C-alpha cells in the first residue's frame, strides 16, 4: 500500500520526502519496483479487464449486479463483494 502511493505521487513530491513520511527506505521502494507482479495481482488485473469488457459490451448500461451475472454466465470465477456468503 505504501509503495503504490509513493509511485503515484512521485511527480508531485520528492522521493526522499515520500519515503520519509511513509516510513520506508528508498532502497526498499526501488526493490519493490523491480519485483515481478504476483500471481494474485495478475489475476486481479485480468478480472478488472473482464469487468471493463462486460461493462463496455453492455454499452455502459450494466451496473455491478448485472456485470457480476454476465461474468458468472461466462464462467468467470467471481465473488460479489459485500454479498452474504
């Protein structure tokens, strides 16, 4: 959470200041940037693209319940956030 925040605000503030405020080392930030994406992060990004595709295919009329149902019909393993188990 800290490193993505630093990356996002790096153009507005100095890296040294951001690292100091977020209580991380600059070397830690640079090491984080070099790491490959985790399997979980790759899965999340793929799901995000599938959600966007379903939304755009509906001509941007579907809300989250209908996007969820559309993905479920396509066999995409999704769990609706906030729904009872």
